[in-house]
C-alpha cells in the first residue's frame, strides 16, 4: 500500500468523504484542502476581475500547507491528502487570462519542485448532473453560487489534466453509478481497491451499483 495518497476530482465528487474514510480505515494522518480565501465571494460574483488574486491566494496557501507536511509527527503513519498540489494549475488555466498565466506559471514553477509527490493519486470523476445533485444535497452556502456551466468546464479541465498526468501512479475512479457518501458497502469496496495491492501506471475502477 502507498504511504502517501492524494485524492482528486471536481467539486461534489466525494474527495473529503473518501479522505476521512481512509483516515478511519488506515489510522492515517489526513490533510484537507483549504477553503478559506478572502477573495472567493468576489470570484463567484465577478469571476474575471477576481480570478487572479483568488488563485494566487490558493497557490500560496496550498504551498504552505504542503511544506508543513515535512514536519508532521508520526512519520511512519500513512498520509492522505484530499487534493494534489499540481491541481492548482487546473483552476489557474481555467480562470486566468494569458498575461495572468505568465505570472502564475513563474510562481508555480518556483514552488512546485519543493512539494513532496504522493505515492498514489486517486482521481474521482462523475458527470455534471451527478455532481450538481451532490453539491445541492450537501447545501454549502458558497457552493450555491457555482454555475452549472462552470462545473461542466471544470470537468473538462480535470479530464484534460489527468489524461496527460504521468507524475505518479494514478487510479481513475468512475463514481457515476455509486455514492460512497451514502453507501458504506460501496465505500468499503473502493477502499479495498485503493489499499488492496500495488497500483502502477494508470489503472481504472468502474464499479456498478448492484440492483436490489
């Protein structure tokens, strides 16, 4: 089993739920992506004008969090992170204009080589309709401002990123027919797939919900 696992996927796909479940199942230390950003409300109100300051704040916050991982206690304990540092570029390229990208890329290049790479990345995906339903179900205030078109853009950006991703072993999980937030059985099966053997290269997990 990999000792450092990062979980990725678009909003509403279940990253945090899976991270907490792996924490309980493995006795792992867990690190959650930061949602605190003083510019986030501005971003949802006026995306073009607020995108650069919102993204740069996230980049620096995530970098500080990742560097702190070097000093975590219990170094032999498995580590689960509910985001991959490199995914910051997904949002940057989705939201920034060409001139902003020139500046962003210089900062990202300077910071990213200092960040530890996980031993395994688990990429959770689902269609737009599934994600929108899950987001509405959990009823988080700031998420209610996210447009469906933006979710569709985000899905395409994630798929493009992971189509080209080769930095670590990658498990791609189709969550369209399962809901491990609501189903302990489906959650246990996914955890067993993640922890049950060595994952090399790119592998796929396509569970199908059993019919009652």
